[in-house]
């Protein structure tokens, strides 16, 4: 088990529906990072922005973007995670269905996936993308990581720490109009789950004229901010998590042992 975990989140002004330019941007930022990074977190739909035109940017699991993630993970011996538009054939073989899919790539190039559970109905995401129904807990260097996507943040039951995870991560295209909720809910998820939290958002404007202000955050298990980007600019948030400190506080306070038990229906 690794006691310390260095995490970096990259806040970006995504180029609309242009995977090549977005990948080039992220690669430039990653090359400039220190070499002791354990995990790199990218925004939601990092290759395209939050598009409702999946046919313009959708890739298969062996496509160029995931191949790039595997290359980055192997060359830098770091894990990398982000969501992108993935297409899969219907069981009938007729046509495709689309997912807002989170892809976590280990340094070994092993891949784990999570399909966004809560579709953002306000933007019509539920009409375009197939939602997932399985929570993912990743075991990485002895840390349990629960990765979720954007709108999932508003649903604390889905994020509830029943699995004893150590890190909860969110990637988002969260608009400036509701940025107060973003900051508040990230802190709430950290406090109620006694978990480190990283939330990585985008900046700039998209083709629908929605504005994003970033506000990427890293928060500890007591709700204290470890790193933040409050300005509407590209950049990184970074922090080193210490598991023994988290374990000690969890044992001392005992809040997680007093939680209610429940089951989630599909």
C-alpha cells in the first residue's frame, strides 16, 4: 500500500468537438508536470466539450483518445482518468448507442470504466446518451477510488461511501450560473463521506454559448480546501494525499461507522 498519493487535475478551455486539439493541449500540460504524479484527472468529455452531437466525436474503446491515454499512462507511469463520448452497437447490431464514459487507465495500461449514472435532463443528455447503472470502485496503489461524473454530484445517495473508498473524484462541464452549487456540493461530499475529493471542471464558452468558470477544487476529508483554481483560466490543481492521516481521523471520529445502510434500485 502506498501511503501518499499525488494527484493533479487539469483545468482546460476545451475546443468544441475537436479531439485532436484537446489531446494536444493536455499532452503539452502533462509533459510539463513533475514526474512523481500518481494520478492525472481530466474534465468531463475532455475531447469535445459537453456535446449533444455524439455522432460528431464518438469513438470506440480502441479509438485514438483511449490509445493516447494508454500511451500517457505507460510513458509517465501514472494513472490518467477522464470521460469522453463512446459508441457501442445495440445488442441487435442495428445502429449505435452512446455513452458519456469515464475511462481510468492504470500505468500498466489496464482500463476500468464507469458510465455516467445521472443524465443531465436539463440539457437533454438523457435523450442522447445511455446512462450507466454500476458504481465503480478502483483499487490503485492501495487506495480505493470512486470516480463519478458532473451531474452525479447532486445525488449524495449514489456517492455515499458504503465501500470504504478513500478518494472521490468528479469531472465536469459545470456552468458558471450554478458554480456556487459545485463548490458547496464538493465540500459536502468530502465531509459526509470523510473522503478526499477532487473536482475538475472546464473553463471558457462552448458552441452553445454556455460559460464555464473552472473552480476546480481539491478538498480533504474534513472539508478543508487543499488546492483550487477560482479564476476562469487554464491551469492545474494538485495535492498529495496521506492515507494514514485520513485513517487516523476516520477512526478517531467514527462517523462512517454510524452511517445508515441501504440499497439502491436500478
